[in-house]
C-alpha cells in the first residue's frame, strides 16, 4: 500500500468514525443515560436521510436553495419529532423492564418503515452534493479526495467538540450527568427530570438525523438504511462504555479504522472484525473504555 492510498484510507476511516459517532452519541444519551434500549434509533438516522431527500427541492423552491438551510430545517424538525415521540411513547418506558422497551421500540421500527413506504415509496433515491462541495483535493498525480467527505468530517468534529463542552461546562450538561447518576436525588432537588429526559431524547434524535442529513449525498437513500447503522452503534456504546460520550467518540474512531482497513487488508474477515473487537473488549474490560459521564 503506497502512501497516497494509505492517506485516503485514513481519511475514510476518520470520516466514517466521526459519522458513526454522530449517530452513536445520540444512542449513548438515550441508552446510557436514560436507560432505554431504543432499537428505533437507526430509524432516526434514516429519517435524516429522507429529510435531506425531501427538503432539498422545497428549500430550492421557497428559499432559493441552500444546503445549510436544509440541514437546519431538517435538524429542527427531527428535534421536534423526538420531543413529541418521547412525550407520547418513551416517557412510559423508564420504569419498565428491558423486554417491554425492546418490544415497543421494535414496533416503532415497523411503523416508521410503513410510513416511509407510504410517503417516499420503496425506491432508492439519490441526494445531490452541493456544488460548492463537489470538488476534490489532489493527493497524488492520479488520486484525489472528495471535498464533501472532508466537510462531513469537519461537521462531525465540531458537533463532537460542542457536545463535550456542553456536557462538561454547562448547567444542562451537569443536570444530564446528575440525572444519569442519581435520578431520585435530582428530582428531590426540584429539577424536572422528566422534562430533562425529554430534552435529552430530542437531542439524541436530532444528532442521529443530522448524521443522516450529511450522509445522504455520500450514499443512496433507501429503505431500511438505519438497521445496519443501529447494530454498529450498539457496538460503539458497548466498546466505549455505556453512557460515556468520550467513550463513544474513541470507540467510533477505533471502529472506523478497524472496518476501513479491514476491508482493504482482510476482505474475507471484514464483516466480523468489529464484532471480534467488541468480544475482545468484553473479555478485557466489560464496562467499556470509559465510565459514564
């Protein structure tokens, strides 16, 4: 493997890992902090991708275009949808057994898939890359790297930094960490824990949808696209540590490198490498790389 090829694979690994973190961080908030096993989280990623497909022509028609406008509107709609969804369904699951959480969230997957089929059909759709991000950067005489992939990495990195600052430096982050540690004490101090969880859930949905929005131009928008992402995101949560944003970030990057270079160096084993990594982590450190917080 020559240096330009190695550099391209490193950039692909970072981009995939950061995008994976964007989805997994929402799952970490919902699963790790709120204690809800949300099998429908991959559907929120799919929601973002279909929002990118559906909003783009509307933004062009009524706002004169603008990729950032599509992102802002899509995330805002996803956050509002998450807030409503938590109020209608998930708020009743916090004190329930995990089996009931699994059954209801799996049922939501089926409902979301049927709604998607009725609204968008079952065809595969494409989302155009913005013109100002459609170029490439030369890495050698014959190899280039798409600018849009660098843009996706930058967006995910900015979100990761912002999440870290919010969790460590703000009152909201302090309340989220306190609610994850001792819910009863937080309630005794007068903090509305149910409203706090509703906000956390809405943020988690927004993060997954943002990942789908920025990933849509990289891949096709198709039925069931969130299912595979969901499985890998649970692997990220397990490796990184349940409830740890920092752990999710490190684990997502680790999986990005293992998966990307595994497909190049060990194509026959590429499909199982990340699961072997998870198994090794469970044997070595069952609590994950980092503790919650």
